[in-house]
């Protein structure tokens, strides 16, 4: 039921302080609906780095391909990566002056 995180070299293409994540299939028992997922950084299609309030079972497959992190760690990384985001913004996209930080995923 759980998906592997895609491997490769990517760039963050959007950062969201909070976002709704939902998907999967009710028929297959894989449906999820997660409002206000904190410190989300998408790096490839729907794959992202983000905080997690619904579990603390890190190191075990728990997602549909995203990299789940303890929320304080995800938010520290969120503030460190590019593009920078103003404190009053929820969403930011890269620009030529502030391209998204490179993300390398490998096993």
C-alpha cells in the first residue's frame, strides 16, 4: 500500500507553510485526508518533504512517497531552504534569483 519515494536529483518547486493532502482509494483502503500539513516542500510532482502530526513512526514506510519528518525538523529545513518565504506568506515558488534548493533522494 505504501509507495517508495522516487529517487533522483530535483529542485524544490513550491513551498507551503500548511497544505491539504488527500488521495489514495477508499476501495483499496489507501485513502487519506490530511488538512494543514506543515512545512511542505514539493520537489517532484506530488512528492514532498513535510512535517507529520498523524504519526511518529519515522524510519518505516508511512506515506504514498513523501518524506515524513518530525514537524520541528521539517519546519527548520523549510526555513533553511530556497526559495525564502516571508513570515506572512503561505506559499512561495522559486524564481531565477532564488531557485529551489536541490534535493537528492537515493537509497
